[in-house]
C-alpha cells in the first residue's frame, strides 16, 4: 500500500506565496462531496451512514481532500432523499446518532479535513413542525412562514408556476382553502423568506451547526429563495420542445433569481461571518453573467457560487476552453473561482466524457484556477449505473418517467473493493452496485500506480506542493481544436497544462521557455519525467502538467 508522501494539512501549503492576500483553506483546498446514503454502510441496513463514513476517513486523508461536504443527514421522510428536511438541527437515525456525528467531525478535523453540511433553506418537508403549524389554520402564527395563496377566480391554481419535478407548483389544501407553493415535490413546501421570523429561525439553525464546529454550508437551490411579490405568471420558454420535461415550458423569470435574493444571501453571509473562517457555498444553475452576481457587491455574498459549466457543457475542448475564458472574464475582482465535475443530480463524468477521458477531466478539474469540488466515486471513474424499473428510487424519475431525468444512476454505492456489493454494505444495497465493480474499485486502484485514483492523488498532492496551481493566474494558449492548452503563472513559476480531448495523437506547440521542462504529472504514468520538447505531442486521451521555472 502506498502511504508515502502524506503531508500534514497544517504545514502543507504556505499561507501566502508572495501575494498580499493569504489563501484561505477553501481557496487552497479540494472539496469532496459525499452522498451519505451511498458512501459506506456501517450497520448493514443497505443504506450508507455516518459510521460508514467514519470508517473511510483514513481513505479521505490518503486521497488528500481538504473538505468533505455531506448531502443532507437531517431527519427527513426521505421523499427527496433528505432534501425534504423535517428538523434542521438533528440527525436522521438512519444515518446515526449525535455521538456518531461528533466522532466523524473530530476524526475529520484531527486530519485537517473540514466538514461542510448541506443546508436546505428553500423548502422544508411537509412533515416539518413549522409546516404542520402553518397548514393548521389561516390564523396560525406560522401561516406566513410558507407561501399560501387564494385560488384563481376559476378555483384553479393562483398562477402558472410549475414544479421542477412536474405539474403545477401549487398544492390545494382543502382544510384552509388555499394553495401552497412547492418548487419541487408537494412534500417540499417552499418557505417564505420575506417573513422575518422565518429568516431568524433559519439563521438560528445555521448558528446551531456553526457552534458545533461545522466549517460551512452548501446552500441548496439558493437562487430560488425569493419569488415575485406580485405572483406574475412565468413567460413561455421560446426554446421549449416536447423532448424537454414539462416544467421547462416556462421560463423561471418570476420564481428564481429575483433581485431580492441577494439581500437574503448577504444576511446569511453575515451569520457565517460571525464565526471564524467558515465557508458559504451556493447551488446555482444560471448563465455565467447572472451567476457571478452571487458573489455579492464587494464580497457580501457567497464565497463560492457553484460553477457548473463542466457539468453542463458538451465534453469538447473548444466549448470548455471558451467557457473557462468567459468565466475568468466575468468574475468580479473579489470573486474566487470554483469548478465542479459532478454531483448527485447529474450524470457521472465518466459516462458523459467517456471512461478514456476520465483522466483528462481529473487534470482539468485540479489545474483550473479555483476551488475544485469532486463527487465521490469520480476519483475511481465510476459510471452511471443502469437502474431497472422496479428499483427506481428517485422521485423525479418516478413522477416523470421517460424524460431521462432520473438521478439514481449517479447515486449508486461507492465501489470499495471486488467483494459482494463492492464492500459497500453487508446487507442489500438500496441502489444496485455497478457491474464494473470488480475492475472499478478503490482497493484495486490504490495498488495500481497507473490508476485513475492514483492520478487524482498525485494531482491533489501537486496542488498542495505548488502554489502556482492555487494562486497562479490563468492564460489560454493557442492549440489545435481538440486540445485545451493553458498556462498558470506565479512569480517565476510556470505550469503548463495540456489536455487532449480526443482519442487521437495531437501535435502541440509550447512556449519556448517551457520546452525543456519535464512532464510533472500525466494521465499516462509512463510519460512522467519526459522532456516536453519544442514540438511536443499529446498521446490519445492524454492530459499532462509540466511545472518549471521561467528562465
Ligand atoms: C437540489 C438538490 O441537489 C437536489 O438533489 C434536490 O432534489 C433539489 N435541490 C430539491 O431540494
Ligand atoms: Mg446503514
């Protein structure tokens, strides 16, 4: 087992590499997303849990990640697998106890790994006590904590707003004779962020975890928090076609990305800033020009509005290089960039880009300027796992079969080894395990120096060792269409990144001052150490990094 080269996180990176602003942990670090149901099952019930994660903390330290983001672990009826929260300040028994939570938090912190929780501020479960009160009567003090409206004159829903998960976003409540709004499932009523008492209650829930030592939050669908005060109908989507799922028939002009949302976020940021060095991330699917507004004026917003371009774009060199340039240009001066390759809502990168490109994707994610977020399993190249109809779990797929919206394929159990159920559980796994688990698993790849997992680890270690990868500026260099070539520069340090998005050999012209440098890390292990050369080349599906000092 290769355990060499583990650097203690405290001393692995200079606070400042010549620049005036020291890099903070979330700027230097790599974030690793765990979908708790699917990472490791400690109690054999087929569903991942905190004890399971505790057992894998050494793995996370070995891999070298700096922060772990856990998808929701709160009590929940699991209509949307935890994104329907029934209590913001507790832990679902399915995942474990307070002791388990504190043990996990300590185990991570002892290894210098931060803990980030998912927070779901846009909606609660319909079983949350707040909603139970709100729906009890129109006079209930918490009535206004949710979004209640009278029917339209014909008795139908108040307007045309649709649920992302299908159908009208308005659910009729016969007892009190009004509709409530839910952007997702009807079991996920949206809260009313215009109500000051609701806002206070949410802030208190955030402080609860910050007091307990949590290092930050990933805020679910944060661009949805405020809806139009006048409840205007959304306009039709001019790009709609019948292949798209029904809610795409309308734009979300009046239901998301409203101007008032920035005040709400600024307030959340102030809560986080009451504490030392905590992190606020937001989930936002918006075009880049609107996305960057979420940094807030003068840095009053999110530290990291998630940038999903690598998740959404076709896997082509030109498209991706153009998107990187556009993003770099659009960032405000105080805006720290970030990149995401996959998450629990989107198809796996190895399936989108193809297994042969998984290494190129790894090099890209870990060498672009900005904080990388890595989705569990992508480091070993897990693919989308086909889910037989009778094993579908995702409510989105269940309510809207046939549109390809199902998210289960990217949520299957982590593949630890070649044993039964890939070492994920001793019971029956809640989702099927990938059929490739005999080949694609941690145990095997840990021992294989040429594996994707070992590539990820080398890249992460290189980021720790080389400030140019964190703090260096970014400049794209000319290349052939299937190649993305760029340079990172810090002082006299240079890092050349060359990525071949094709399965053919590609020519490469590199700046003369870098021609004599050697390949530091390559997706093809045998190339490491070779001189780049003035008329260089890229092997099929190769990505490499060459770090050197300018003459
Ligand atoms: C975004 C989450 O990532 C997704 O899994 C969830 O279904 C929706 N928000 C609703 O909470
Ligand atoms: Mg379990």
